[in-house]
């Protein structure tokens, strides 16, 4: 009887806590031609990779313990722990906002509490609802409850000013993303970003 081939998810060990995890659940870092440690958020840059958990604590530990040099087996240029954590946080945030901007230019965004609520109730329901973190409790709960009733995934992320700035409008309390490729892409980016911030997932 032929032996079955098992396709296991590739795993890597975190440089901070040393725990093995699925490669896709980790942060990847590579070296630039100048020997600088560079975050590779898409996991697509060429070269050998080194990994940490989606955790500021693990990333900071890897920096303080000089684990990147050991992983790459050479002298490296690595930012101090606090700067590296801030860099990753900023890059993750920028990726989410950049993707929202692309979705907006593609006509896949509805914004504003009232319009988002109407879209949720409508025939062509959004694939994802995003609620600003600084929205009033009443408005936030109303939109989230409505999304739950209609079984639409929803997340709290960014601020009203963030939404407004990336959409070229006044501050927006909520954003709805129409069904399509942007939904999965945004949900994945936001999940990783919020995990890095230490926030609880609601998807």
C-alpha cells in the first residue's frame, strides 16, 4: 500500500521566545545589501529569513539579545529594540491604510456610519465592516450589532481621522468593504496588525 504523503505547514522558531510556530504566523526579517535587518511583512523579499512572533516582546527580546546576528551568522545592523518595534507597528499600520486607499480607488468602499448601516441592511451587503477605535460607544455598538445580525465580519481598527484622511473625506466612524479580493487581504493585514498590538480578535 503506497505511503501517504503529508503536507505539513512549514514552521520556524521565534528568535525571541524560541517557540516553533507556523511560518505564516510569524514576522519575517531579511538583510538588506548593506546588512541591515529589514522587516519583510509580505514574506516575499529574497534571501535568508529570520523570524519572531507577532509580539513586540518577542521582537524586542530578539533585538536585545542580538539574535539576528546569530540567525544570519554574520554581523548585522539592527535598530534598537524600541525603534524596531515602532518600525514594524508603523509599517503594518501603513499597509492597512494603503490597502484601504486602493480599495477606495477601486470603488469598493462605503464610508460613514449612516451609509455603512444602509449597506449592511441592503441587498448587496459588504464583505467586511471596519469601525473606528475612537467612535462613540453608542454608534460603535449599533454598527457592530447590525453587522452581527447580518453575519458580516467586523473589526475595530484605526481612528476616525485615519479613515477620513485615507479616503480624502472628513473623519469617518466606519467603513464597509464590498465583497471581493480586498476583503480577505484587509482582514489578514488587520488581524496581524491587531495581534501585534496585543488586541483581542473579534472576527
